[in-house]
C-alpha cells in the first residue's frame, strides 16, 4: 500500500464554516489540502440540523464570514436571525465563491488518524477504505455535532418513527394527523415545538428542566441597515473585532439590578423583553454575577410565563428554577403560547420520569402516552466527543481518547492543540469560547493556524507541538475563569454534565473573545512561545514556555 498513499500538506475533517475556510486559505498559500466530510454536502452543523424551525440565534449580518469584503457584500440575508435553510444556502454560496468544492470529498468519514513519528506524517484512514497521509491534521468537526440520544429501556421495541434534531432526515417529514412526542426543552426543542404543533394532531412535550425562553422577535432588518453595514465594511470588521462576544450586542446598563427600585427594574426588563433577542441579558451588568440580581431577572421571566400560559399548572411547570443564564439563553418564537393550544401537553419527567418505551408509546411512572413519532431534542455530547470519535493516535501510540480519559479529563492548549499530538490542530475545539459568535472564533482559529503553518514553512520547521507547561497554563486559566461562575452551577453542555452520568468539568472557555484573541496574538508575536518547533536542522529546535 505504501507508495500508493497520497501525501498532502494537510487533511481537514469537516466541511462546515471551519473546514471550508481552512481549505481556502491553505490553497491560497500554495499548500495541498483535502477535506473529508461525512455529510452529503457542505454545511457542517447546518447540513445536519434541519429540524423544523431550526434557526441561529446570532444576527445574520454577523453570523457570516468577514475575512473577505467581496464575499460579505455579495450575499444578503433575508431575516435578522437566519433559518437553517438560508444558512445552508449561504454556506453553499461560500463553497462556490471560494471554489473549494473540488477539494472536498463528501460522504466520507475519517475513521482513524495516526501520527507516524519516524516519517512525521499523519496517516489518515477513511470510510471508503482509502488512506492518505499529510503533514498537518486539522479537525473542523464542530463542537455540537455528536448527537446525544439517551438510552431508555425498551427503545428497541418502539415501532413508530424516531428522530434526533441534530440528525434530521433530508427527505420531507410530515407529522400531519400524528401523535408526536418531543423529549427535551433546550434550544432545538424550543424552536421545533411551535412548528411541529402546527401540523401534529397531538403533541406531548417531555420536559426535564424548564428553560428561560426570551422572545426572538425575528423579522426583516430596517431599510438601509444592511446597506449601511456593507458600505462601512471596515467599521463592521472593527465592531466585531472589538466586541467581547465577536459581534455587537445591546450594551449593558452599567448599573447593578440592586440599585434600581422594583418599578424601575420592571420597566427596564419589560423594555428589553419588548425589544427581544438577547436584550434582557444585558439590562444590568450583574445578572450573572450577583444571586439577587439574577433572581430578579429570573422572576421577571417566570411572571411573563405565568401571564402567557393560561393553564396555571402548565405555567408553573414551565417556570425555571435554575438561575437565568446558567445555561445558554434561548430565543424562541411563540414557545410559551404553544402550550395554550388544546392539542399540546407538557409532562414533567422530573416529577414522573420516563420508565420505558413500548411498541407504541412512552410510559412514565404514572401514565402512558401513545405516540406515532418521537423527536429526541436531547442535545449533544458537546466539545470533546466529535474529535474523540475520529480515533486519533498521537506520539507513542497514545490516543486522544485515552489522554482525555473518554472526555472526563479534557486538556488542550487554547482549545486548538494538544501535547502529544504534533502538527494537529482543532478549529473551534473543546475549551474554545462559547459566549461568542462562532464564525468569528473560526476565523480567529483558522487564521492563526494558517499563520503558524506558513511560519513553519518559512523557517523549515517540521514538527510543531505545544508544551506541557503551556497546556497546563491554559488549563489553569480556563479553570480559574470558570470557577465559581453561574455556568458551573447548572448541568449543561458548557460543562458536560448534560450527559447522563457525566460530572461537571471545564469543557468550554467561559471568558470573552478579546481575552482569547490576545492569547493567540501574544504567542505568535513572541515566536510561538509555548510551542516546540523542531526543524530538520538541529538548530531549529526552539523550546520556550508561555509566560
Ligand atoms: P440542549 O440545550 O443540551 O438541550 C437538550 C434538552 O434535552 C434539554 O432540555 C435536556 O434536559 C434534555 N435531555 C437531555 N438528556 C435527556 C434525557 N436523558 N432525558 C430527558 N431529557 C433529556 O441541546 P439543544 O440541541 O437544544 O441545543 C444545543 C445548542 O445548540 C444550543 O445551546 C445552541 O447553542 C445550539 P436537561 O436540561 O439536561 O435537564
């Protein structure tokens, strides 16, 4: 097989935002590269997440690539918050504009990637039985791509249709005249429930933890808004680069909720609620840092739920008891109103857990619900799982899964590299920012990796690997940022405890994008401090630690 194996400069896994941008840049700089994509088309997350109502919660004008003025200006979004269908169209437009399609092999999974230390190459095997080797191995697999389907006794007995929001079929799905169950009440469920309710004969929602759902108030941009942004493209880039979230959000009142009277607080929350989107989260600066402030905002939302949902028992079941913003805030449209419809029911599986699935329904501890279809809106084994699934083996035969103890002990440097895995990079990998506009993070990561690869070429460097000290420093940093925050108090995909049986741990970077970016800049400006760069010439070995 040896000499039949094709040697490339880089192999990239995944053809979403990250994979396509990496491929584009590598080719522009004269490197040979290839993308393997499991899906039947480009799009990544937006290829798979095509459940009814799937929508992004970052405004479309920012949820776009901004590295190219031409690319930006030649696309116009139709609504403030883009729906899945349009994002997928956008990513196809990106693929065509950047002319990257011929570098992407679709319907092909990477089944293993093994680092060969003698040859300094990654040997990559794919599901079509082929093997390719490359100097650089780049994962661009997204952090919310490994679907989590809970194991429920009797699942194999259920004869009806089952779906997972993260792996929605590509053929049309009709719920007309059907009794449908939705399990889960996170972002995906909140988006799909009102849409499925339009069609289903009966909809039963099985809720474990109620969510805070803020009104999305989606719609068209005001006339001239998009044109002005395009006209002032430099200003747009600056705004995004200077924003702690990678896109401008409604500014926070520089005041604590404790400084206002109850009437003032109510007025401020109400204004934000009417404005919609993320506004409520920014009314006071201390909503996530002061328990009392948090409780004021939480209670405001609970009161809206009580006013909106006519059945008082259902309303109380929908009222969250966790602190607001402990999990990612959710934007929804007609979510609470949907529970006023006669054919929509809510079941608290915290009070009456699901005991089993039978041939034709769901049995809880106190009832049986006959259903024709079950939609699992049960989220993802987030951040580390998508990379672990690739079966990556680094230096000395150590697998990433082993190093990360099956996800229990994930450790990276900057979310992008790992000791023991030379010349391997992950774009938006575990321990990257999550309070962020992800396409912006993808640009930051990809451009930095590209610069490093170019630096290696210019300086005859063959092997680039982070150091134990640099990795430990990043781990200390992300742990200290996370410690004591509200985000570590509630089980969620931010901390991995959304998966049954898994403990809370730091899987994401809970700091802001500006601090994150500064770390990258500092490393690059200091000759890639914190990395071991080994060249073919012995003098090229540089060992420095991150200060
Ligand atoms: P989420 O936000 O993780 O929500 C998953 C939902 O599924 C949530 O309500 C969970 O309840 C529920 N869930 C998970 N496991 C179970 C089991 N075993 N039994 C019952 N219910 C369960 O995933 P989404 O897909 O909605 O959104 C993920 C992100 O994608 C979102 O934050 C956006 O950034 C985009 P729980 O709350 O854990 O009690």
